[in-house]
C-alpha cells in the first residue's frame, strides 16, 4: 500500500493506472476508521481495479473549533487497517496541500444543504461540497463510495457531481450498525460507557417511529412521541427529527412516497445523527 501526501504524487499514480485502462474507486474519509469505513472499502475493491482511500480531517466543514480539535485522529491504526484490506493507495494530505495560501473558492449547494444539519452547522456543507469536489477531481476516480448514515451529505455530494459535471459515479452503501443498532461513527469513541449504553435508544426510536408510520399513524403524533422517548432516554437535545422525501429531501407530512426519518441529537458532548427509511 502506497501513502502519498501531495496531489502531484497522487495524480502520477492514477495516471499510470489510467494508461492501463484500470477502473479506480475512492473512499473519502476523515480517518478514525471503523467497520463502516471498511465496508465501504470492500465495496470499492469489489467494484473497481484499484482503490484509493483519502484521509483528511477537513477544517472547513467544522463550524466549532473545539469539534475540530476533538475529532479523533488515529493515523497509524488507520494505515494498518487499510493495509489489511489491501488498499492500493492512501491519499493523506496536509491542510496546506488542499487549501494553499490564497485559496478563495467555495462550493455552495442550495436546496438539499438547507435545514436539518445545515441549520445547526453553518458553513458545514460548503466545506463538505468544496473538499469532496476537490478530492474527486484530484483522484479522478470512476466511482466514489459513501455511506447512507450522512444522508443529507450524500444528497449534497450527488448534487455537486451533477451540477459540476464531475465524471464519477456516486455509490451509496446502507448504514452500518453495531449489534445493538447504534450507527457506526468515528464520534462514538467520545461517548462515556454510560452514554454508550444510552446511544442505541436513538435508532430504536427511529425504527419504532418508522413502523408506526407504516401502520398509518399520523406523522406529527409519531414524531412527537419519538422526540419524547429520545429525551427521556437521556439525550439532552433533539436538534431535529423530521420526515423527508428520499428523492430530494423535501419535508413531508406523511410517507406518501419513499421517505426517510432523519434525526440529530446531543448525548453528553457528542452529536449523533441517524436515519431510517420509511416506505
């Protein structure tokens, strides 16, 4: 496995692969890898001839400097995991490589970036859209693999690719969960043992709400009960709990079309997000 830290070295390697007409897949990450990331890597390896994993803690998508400072960084462990998966290339640039002196361009996506996480993390999706657009162009990948846990982010990335005519196929993988239902996230390591016991109540509330909506219960009543159950479980805040259309994230009054329940809630000092389908 090769580790490169400059765009020039990355492009040289990819150019060699392209000369041989090899299909390239990329898995963009911020490191602190877990089994969900590795599931994306395995999908990439099964779908392409060569696999790149990017590891870059993107400063422009953090609206809280403390969140950026506290984000887990486990580079040596990450590299060992990726070697075990036989990844071909890791692109792990410094911030100055991605955002050199004088960098002045941002990618803003209207519509799907608004509301939900966009309402609580100002500038977050601009940072995501900008760095993902750069990484896709830098890697020149044919496929890019993302998880559905960050469902709004997935919509933002798909819109960037469509609108900017980036020649890559976005592949989405279902949310990877622990045996107790908690959606895997790099932030889960920040939970205390007691908070970790409470955390699965979030997915339990979502799944119960989805079942009730499928049974014909009024969406507003279901959402109110789910919100109460999350707070009673020990979460301090429910930032949002909404029903949105899967196609374009439009707010819905009921599951009259394929839909998603999306939630963000605070447990201790950790912000957890999750989503489940309702159809």
